C-alpha cells in the first residue's frame, strides 16, 4: 500500500509547549517539538516510530561545550552541553516528551537530511504502523559563517517540519522518495549536467498538472533547475529553504509540508515533484500525489 | 529478514587492521588500551583509550575520513559493486576532531572561520567521500543515533537489501576527539584504568576509535558470482526507552524491546541464540540495566555473554559496526571471545559470562547489542545460515 500523509507540521520559531520539561530544552529541540506536536495533533498512535533529520544537529550546544573547555579547561566541560551536542539529542527528547517507544532514529545527511529522514521513515512502515518524520535546523553564527566561507550566497534560516506517515487512508500519497549521488566536490552541488536528467525524467513521467518544488539553494543552481525544466514547468515559487526565502539544511521537509498543504487546497487530482540537492553531489526526488 | 549475505568485511581499531589482526586479538584477549596521545589532555588525567596506530592511517585528510576509507576498502576487496545500492554509515561525531581543532585555534573569533569548519563537521560528508573515492553510485544515509549509530545503519541497509535487492555498504566510524574525552569526563563516566565490563570493580568506560564496514547483498547474487558468504544479517530491532537523556532505563525496557524485535525479525526464539556481544560499556548503570534486560529476554537459559569493549574501547558510533564484524568473525571461526578486563563478575549481573580465554564452539546465531544516549536501543542478529 502506498504510504499516506496523515499529519503535517511546520514552525519557524520555537513556541510555548504545555510540558514544563520542554521549557529548558535547547532551541533545536524546541523547534522540532513544535513541528512534531502539530503533525501529531488529533492522533494517538499505538505503534509509532520517529525519524529526525538534521544537517548539523546541536551546533549551538557543540559550541557551548567547546567554549566551556576553552574558558575553563578540559576538566570543566559542561555535561549538559555535551549530551545536547549529540545529533540524536532532539530525537531522544522527543521520544521522552511524546512517549515514543518504537524505533527512534536520527539522520544527518547534509542538505538532504529531511529527504533522507523521509526515505528512512517510509522504510520503517514495514515495522511500525505510523512514523513521524521531523526535520529541524537552528540558526547559529557558526552555521552562517561556515556557509559564507564556502563562497555561497546562502541566507541561513532555521525551522522545523514534521510529517506523520501511515498506511492510509488519506488523500495525500507519497509515491516516491529516492536519493542519488553524483561525484562532486564536498563544497559544490551537482552540476547542471548531473542534476538535469533525474529532474526532467521525474516531472515528465507524471503527465499534466504537475507542480515542481525546486531546491534553489543558490541563484546559480536555481537557474540550472529552471533551465532543465523549461519555461512550461509549473514551479512553486518562494518556497521556504530556497535562496529566495532563506536556506537551511533540513528545509527539504519544510518544502514538502508546504507543497502538501498546497495540494490539499486543489480540487482535482494533482501531483508535486520535490527536488532536493546537497553539497557533495546528493540529489533527491520526492513525489506526493493528491487524490481528488 | 531473509537472504541478506555478508560478503565483505573491513575493520580498523586499536587492535590493528583487518580480520586476521582482530581474530588474533580476540583469542589473546589482551587490552591495547593506553593513555591518550592523540591530543594533550590538558588539565585532565590521561585516561586509557583505544587509539588506532597512526602508521595504519597516514595523515592526508581528516582522521575520520582516513578510518572510513581504510575499513570500507577492505570490505569491498578492490571491487566496486555495480547497479543500485545503498551506503548507510553511522557516526556520533563525524569530523568533530577537525572542527574542534579549528574552533580551539580560532576560539570562535568573528571572521576566522574557514571552509573546514562545516566541511568536516557535517556527518553526511563521509558518505560523499565514499562515493567519490570508491567510485560508487548509491543512495546515501548517515545515521547518528549516538552509540547505536552504526548498528542502525547496518540494520537499515540490510532491510533495504532484503526488500529490494541490490547491495549495501554499511558500517560506521568515530575517531577520538577532545569533545568526547572531556564530555564523558564531565558525565563522570571515564574509567582511570582500562575498562572492566560486568566486573564488580568497574568504574566506567574507556573510549576508543575505529571504523568497520560490511558489504551486504542478496544470497542469490552472492552465490551467482561465487562470492564467499561470511554470514547473514537476519534481524534488526530498535526501540526507545523514552526515559532519560543519558541514563538507560533501570529495567532495560528499551533494550528488551529491541532484542525481542530483532529475534522476531530473524524468526528465531531466544533459545536459538548461542552468543550475545553485549553493549557492555562498563559504566555502573549500563551493565546492570543490560544484565536485567538479558535476563528478561533469555531467562535462565541465557546464551554466552561477553563485551569486547575491553579490547577496542568504546568506539561510540562505530561500536555497532566493529562489534558486528567481531560477531561475524565469531560465527565464521567458531571462537567466542571472553570479556577482557572481567575478573570478578558483579553478582548483581546474573548472566552466563564467556569463560576467561574464550571458548571454541560452533555458533549458529549471535546477537549484537548497541545502546545510546537518548534511550536508543538497537539489536542485530547474525546467523550462519539464511
């Protein structure tokens, strides 16, 4: 059975959480929790797994730990900052706060962390009835400076998105989520020649009424995507996580949530192809279909 | 899970490089754990660690990349698998050794950042390195579930091969780093002497480093190309404690669920298991909780139990992969390693320890446990037949 989307959530800032245990959590964890609660609203899954995608994890807590070592010495590192610097920290806290006792995983796949988490989440549906996929990234000065040092023109943002997957019923079906690799420098995206064929093929096979959400992490890559698709393509404009809004490494899932919500407003059958790209040559194609 | 053959293994750790070195070390049971030399411990004591011999990984690139490529090349045996495949890698800290060196050098000063910071800090960089250096074309996934990272990478990769065929290069890596050295000290979990898993006098863990990879493919494909089959991945189970950020559930709830799920996936009963390679970190809390979990799953008919962390140190995200390779070695050689460092078994942990010196015995099914921060629990089952 094709997996269906049973809940959606997206936040771009941490909100107030009803659980007092959440109040002192790091920003990344609170972003992830906000999106997760939104996607789970109205659901009480019996058999639930969780996959969290994050490109850089608790970068702020990593810096806080290193700062404590620099300021006070190796013997005086902060225990709290240490365990919250581990990329799995957010998933661990979410499992505690949401009572998730099934498989709980964290994926960190550079700028395709959201897509990779979605792919793993779909596979986990063989093992549990529902899977909550969450992608989250926090904005830190280190992340911003690091991207600038790559010579890219990223405007770094933060946010979290969540998708609750299940076997159905539902009007939104995830038809496909595939990841590919191209040989590329770790500081570069796939070239136009590398990214074009997969993107064009994925759109061409879906017939009419196809929307496309392009990755557009930089203006140059955006031009390459638009050139590959041609002038007739129906591209969702001003998507979060793209260079026109602001970029963060886990924004692929945020674009998925926005596209899914857009499809739900349409009256007939419609399809969205989501294109993802990562530094180092990663590429993803995700297809979500709305049944009338 | 049926028909997922292990056709290649690669491993590098404080014990050396390759299967031969590790089999000898398993038989000898001598600990290589020594005071750290990779970086100055500053105002901290020089705790014993499992450090990889620098001669094995000549310095050309970040340490985690050198470890990764060293073990992955061994697993592939000079062959780049064709057709669609999966690379699933587990790591807790990725290239943190290099990003922390950069940070400590520049102390976070504005304008001092360079390209190395994010380049090596991102965990997902490592799978891209494998793709480029080894000429592979595959979907890439990097699991970072703390100390169960590479166990989950192996389980996921095996489940993909079982479901849709192809091949999977699965494993994990972690290098020693200041952040984990100082971090585990901050949690008061480092032992001042080489770790003693399950021992009454155990005082904590000893860190290690290394990498290990397994090449997985459908049994039919392996037989068709005449590849040696070293064992089978037959079960993967993972479950969460939903209990505490760093401490295990006191009754091992998540560990029990993970082991039961893995056994169900393998289609075997607890009594079919011959040996369990325990997580066995030698921290007071882990070993007691794991002992209770083993009792709850296996009852009085407990299989042989040992921890190999006295040999390798706790290699964090690489531990699941390193211990999986040791499990496949145990299956294929018929030798069960003892727990190095265990002299006076803790009476509170009522399991059937492998006797000192190890045991020669044919094995048909073994379990490898890996647990991590955030209440993550993973168990894998390896079998001698599909």
